[in-house]
C-alpha cells in the first residue's frame, strides 16, 4: 500500500511531448491557450488565468478585459469584476463579486463553491461576438 | 534551513511519506469557512467539537513516523474544542506507544466580544453559533517552544482552533529563524510559501490534472508538498521521493492565486503580503525554488467569522433517459412547483430552483448547452425553506414522481438524510487585535501529568 507500482495508464511521456497549446492567433477560445483555477471566499470567486506559453500573456491581457468577462458571465455574476494582470508570473487574476449565488452557505447552485467558473472562463471565445475582439 | 511538510487529512498514506522524509514541521489544515459553526453546532448537541474521525485517522498514521524524526505537528484541527482534541491526541499516542507533548492554543473564540456589539455588527445574538478570530503567528509562536527537557524528543503537537491557514506555516518559520513580528518583507515572503503549501495536494497536481493537456504522473498516489525553507528568502518546494504528482511552474502558478483577490495585498493576521514579486525557478525534477514575495504592515484589526443558524436547504434528483428526457425532466420540475404552491400551499419556501443536470444545473442562464433528444439527464430540485418539515416535503414530492409523474422516471438516487442540510450563514466582522489576543492561552498537556497553564 505504501509503495504502489508506478503506472503510465494515466499519461505517457509521448502524450506529453505530443500535446501543445495553440498560438493565440490560431486559437478559438481561452481553453486552447490557457488553464485556470477558481477559489471562493464568501460570495466572491476569483479565477486565475494561466497561459500555457508565456508569450501569450500580453495577448490575453488585451483580450480578457473586464467588459468581455462581464458579458461572458452574464447571469452568473451579480457584482463588480476586478482584473489584476501579474506580469512577473504572467497570470491574470479575476475577482468576481456576487458570483456565488449569495455564498457557499446558502447557495442553491449545484456548484456552490464555483469550482466550474474557471471552466466557464476557459470556454470564452477569444474574439467578441461582434468580431471586435482586438 | 527548516523543512515543513503538508499533513493533509485526506489519504493519510501521503502524509506518512512526507514524515518519512524527516521534516521538521508538519502542518494539518482542517478548516474551511463553514467548519467552525458546524463544529459548535455538533458540540452543542453533545458530540465532539472537532473532526474526531479525521484527526484520529491522521494522527494514527502520523505519530509513529513523526516520533522517529522528532517532528512538530501544528494544526487548527481543534475547531470548537482544541482542549478535547488535544486530549484525544494523547489517547491516540498512548495506544500507539508514542511519546507526545501537546500544547493547546485557545482564545480564538470571540463569542462574548461579538455579542457585546451584536447590534452594531448586525448579528442576531439568538441565532449566533460561533464567532472566531483568525489568529496568527504571534499567537502561536510561543506554543512552538518544546516543553522543558523535551528538546527534539518525541512528537510535539500544537493544536488550536481558528489559526489562520497561512500562519500554521509562517509561525514555525518565524520561530526557527527568530524573526521579529514586524519584519514585513520576510513575513510576506513566508506567507507566499505558505500560500503554495496550505492547500496540500493543490500544489502537486490535485485540482489541476486533466487528461491529455495537463498530465500528472501517478494521480492515484499524489505526493504532498514539502518546503525546504532557507532564512535567506529562498524556499524549495518538493515532494517525497518516488511519490506521484507534479510540481512545476504550472501547478504552482495556479495555486499562488488560489482564493487571492488583490495579489499585492493578501491580508493575514501576520502581514499584508505582496505576491506580485514571487518568482519560480525549476531547480530539479519536481523541485521549484520560490523567491521574491514581500510584505507591508499587518492589518490592525483581526477578521472574525461569525456563524449563524439559518433555515434548511434541500436538494433532490430525478433522472430521466431516452427519447425526450429533458422534456420529461422539465415537466417533472413544474409539477413539483405546482404541488408545493397549489396543493400544499406552503408558505415557507424561500426559493425553489429546478434545473436539468446536463443542461443548466451548473451554469444556469449562462449555459448554452443542449442535450440530445435521446439523452440522459437528471431533474435537480433545490430549495431553501424555513422549516425542516417543508424541506422534507420538497424531497418527498420529487422522490414520489416515479409512479405519478412523467413516463419512466428513475428513482431518486439519494436518501433524505443526505439531501437536507441546516444552513449555517458565515459573515466576517472585524475586532481590534488587542481585544482578541488578551484571551489567548497556551496549555501544556502530557500523558499522566496535571495540565499546567502558561
């Protein structure tokens, strides 16, 4: 039990070598170029957006504006949205207030902690619906 | 250099592997925002005011390897009753024949202070279950001193209640390096290290892995993180030799901002930490050096979480599959709504929500999903009610849909016990630091000896 066998059933070095993110200008949505993690405090969710490639950071700062995020989260977020680009680590931290249906304690959502809000962000198209993405 | 490892209560085999690396300190974070009010509710009903199951499982696994290396264990697992948790730990140590000293930290309970200002805080004193201040390194650093004559011998357990997550890690660093509590840059950097460690597996591939694009080796036996902390302001985050998981810039960048709002002002009882200067450098396979966090003066007030008892939450499911599954699920939801309003005429349903799992149960009106006409879905009914009776009625109305509702309804997969929950609201208020820390006490417990106060 203490020293189980190593297995490559979950991944192989080849798989890792063969997968690579798309370049921002060839990608359709954030999922193609970044990963993300959501955290919760009260009725506030924060989502950090992490580009797979550091070169994508500046482009993402252009694309992932507070306005775009507000539109994309329409119906899920009631309050203000703040955005903190962090150049040193090339991440963008988004703070979504009123994002958890009143908070974990009393929320009626299936995802009370808002874990999946990070995935909703990744589903955001890189270009705005009106084609005015940049 | 000191080493600090994670002792997550989940998968105790991984915490044992951390201890076999001979770490100086093991932290065990048992808290989430709703942990304390629920623990006080349990205590009030005559049950243990701490998580006895997981404290027992953890310490049974951790005490023997901790004894071999003279490790100090720091934890907030005491929840609503740190003293009882400490006494339980002594029992476990006796059964395991491990030499254990316990230092209990009490005084985070601010119920009286909050009650005195209830009106000002907008707290209903009658419904208040708990009020606990986040206490920091200053309040526990003295407790880390080994009892006289026991230097490096056996296990020392420091157990408290609402010790701030980060402070479980910052306090040993302050203690070992003899820092002053106003060395803000040092405390800010130590808090950045703590931020990376405090959610255990979330630094090593947990809450991260995804088939194909975010590979994590051997996810069935993820290792827990260890920080080798150097006084110079450099820490190396690693995991036990041979364990599964992954530590690199990708896993650590996600965790650096977990539950962070303004990255230049992460508030803890110890410091206003600035995480924007943190830098990662790979120094080996699954080994990353962390440098660069800074800090400013700590907040003058301490954050206090106040738990109050609310009504009830109920959730019930009814799966449908095959042609027109979604249509039948939506119809079933409407029937439940009409039954409650028109037949039972209940008045204490504060909110009722009907969704279809697979379509809009997670993303609500922001969802653009659809399921195939011949899909598999679940009706999900969730409600907040004032009384438990109405919560039970909602559950029964959903469960009984099979014979009286849309065609081919499948049984509700959950029992009523799993489906109804007391709502505990948690709000933050702020108290002056001095008012809280005056009440902090350290108490030593040792098997067979009379407890002595600080």
